[in-house]
C-alpha cells in the first residue's frame, strides 16, 4: 500500500509539472500584443516554438524563466524591405537585424533577387540563419535573365518567358513581385510589361512591392503607376521606402499620402513602408541619366569616351542637381568603394577637391563618371526633410523597414538604418518626439507587415502563434548607429526569441541560427 501511495504521488507530481511546464516563460512584462491595443500586464508562456498562453500564470514553471518586470514584451519585428542576398552567407547570425529586434525579413526587393528562388530557399534551409526569411521575385533580375540590359520594350515571346519565371518563383514560395524602376534594366520596362508580370503573381496571392520610378519631381506620376498596376491586376500594392527626395520637393508628402489614401478609398489595397531617416542609400550610378546605363559597363565606357554623349551626361547630371536646388554634390556620400576605400565616408564635393579639380558642379560630374568607370560605389544621399519623415510616419498604413543588408561589422561606412531602424522609431520618434504612440509603432512593425505579406502565424502575441518575441526597455531603447559611426548595435533590447528560442539573452546574441525559410503559397 505504501509503495502504491508513493507511486501515485510521484505520478501526480509528474502530471502537475507536465501540465505547467513550458520551454520559456516571460513573466510580468507589459505586453504590447501587436494589435495596436493598449498594453497590459501578462506572462507569456512558450512551448515547442509556439506561444502557448498569454495571461496571468502564477503557478507556471518553465525550463527558463525571464523576468520582464518593467519591460515591454511584443511580437518580433518584421522588416518587409531588406536586401540580404549574399551577406546571409557571410554573416548568417544577422546580428544587425537581431540586435534591432528583427525576427523576420523579406528580401528580394527593388527588383533584385535570386531568379531561382527554389534553389535559393534550399540553400537557406542548409545554411540556417538567425532570422526567418521570405523573398520576393525581383523584376530586374527576371528581365535581365531574359533580355539582358537592352533599352526597349519586351517582345511577346520575351514577355511570356518573364511571366514563366515569375510563375515558377511564385510556385516555389515567393511572397510576390518586386520592381526597382530606377535601376537597370527595370527602368526600361513599360507599365504593360509589369502589369503582365503582376497578374501572374496575383494569381498566386502575391504582393506587388515597388521602388517606384521617381521619389522626387515625378513622384505623383510614379505613385499613379503603382496604383494602376494594382487596379489592373487586383494585386495588393506596397510602395517601398516611401519618401519625397530633393529640397525642392520638401513638404510634398501631403500630396503623396493623399494619393495613397485616395487609392485606398477606391478599394485598391495600397500600403507603404518607410525608414526613419532623412538620407537614402543606393548605388552611385543612380546619379547618371538612365539612358546612359543601357547595355552594361562596356556601353557606359563607350558613352563616356564619346565626346557628344559624355557632354550630354554631364549636362543632365548638373541639370538634375540644379532642380534639387543645390550647387554641389555635397549631399552624396560614399558608403563603400572597393577600388579606393580611402574615399569611404567622403562626399562627392570633397572627393572632387581632393582630386585637384575646380569647385564646380560640372567638375564633380566628371569625378562621378571617373568613379563609375572604375567600379560602382554604395552611397548615402542626404535629400529628405524632417517634416516629411514625421508626416509619413503618422500615416496608419505605413510600416517600418530598413532597406538594408546584413551588415558585415566594420566594413565600409553604410547607412545607419541597417543597425537602428526599429530602435530609432521606438526611442527617438515614440519616446522622445512622441510622433506616434508605442502601441501603434509596434503594430506597424508586427501585425501590419504580417498581414500584408501573408506571414501566417506571425505578427501577434497570442496563443498558438509562432513564438517570435522581443523584450525591450521602453525607457532606454535607442539607435546607436550614426552616419559617421554606423557600426553600432541598438541599445535597450534585452531579449529576442525566434521560433521559441532565445537568440538574444540579456542583450547578448546566443549564436543560435534557428530562423526558418518562409515559403508563401496560396
């Protein structure tokens, strides 16, 4: 009898522990669940990679208990506009994203992706990264695979080939179609070409994400094209890194946001994303007129060597500068230039003077051509106004996205957005400037992007959702990365959970690489 009682007691203890046992218990935090609703106190229990319970769990036990008293507990941040290709193999731990609270990235943006996404996803499955990864299929690379870099409309046969590549990518799990319409060869495409490709992506439930044809003088026309593609195909539209560039366009976000809202009232699913900075970042060749870039590097060299086209290129660049109401290319700063790394961090006006040339815009245009001929540079362009950044930030259908790669620590002088996008929003714009409330900022980083890009099971801190979680101190969170010293991780993020496991533990990356490839099927 005694033996029976002991056995029964042991069984009861085992069953009790089993009933309460979780892998991870985040106790006593202020939960901001991603819905946009007000925060509330609760415990968050995680088991087998899922959120098991959210609520008061005083008797619960877990393999690991995290004390979140005084901290914010929210869903992992989703960055819908990244460019991680190639860098994921160099830094699979994705430290710059993880330390900024990002648990999921969408890559393949601005028309630039792996064309064979099936193969790419298999590579990621083998590699394992610390973040979850979804990918768009990039129009520029699809077009180049079929047509090269020629400046002409696609033939019917070429259109069919491009549509076939997009269809294969969608079947392989792409999140949608992405265009980069200021880049070669996407800039040579017609709207009809994109409509045809977007219609294919729409059949599989994809999103159309676009770096539109202009973010400056012709921005309204460019927005209209994106809206038209949504109207013609029914595909949800995402306008990437929404902004107005050039001093002459400052204040026009009133017009551009009105255009987006007008499309939404019409019933077109248009949303936007934004990085919280007044500088952009892309390649040096974007300063050249697009007509000069057709055919690749050999063709560019031939045009530079030809006195007539050379003069035209210089005149076009100077004319664009004057439209921006600037006398010099001071706003353009080299982030990384492989042929001469000593130029990293210097603006084009400085570089021109270092080369002993006249202090004139025409001479600076000549310097730009010289740099391009030796190899393209990654640049930072200071061209937006603070008022527009904040005005766009207030728009409810706006997500936050870094437009960044996985940073190789201490390489080059890249845009700080790759390190501090989310922390900057939460620290500078939410806490210090009070541009938007905390709960609204978190919604834009979590459930809104998850809904738009069909990231099922993510973006909300609720039972049965995937356990991607961020725990941060709302009083200290801030971006540390600056334009001068970009290689600094965000501060105030204490814990990051990806698929149920701690990837940041007490502000230290654990080295775990348990991110998943998110293949998105209809």
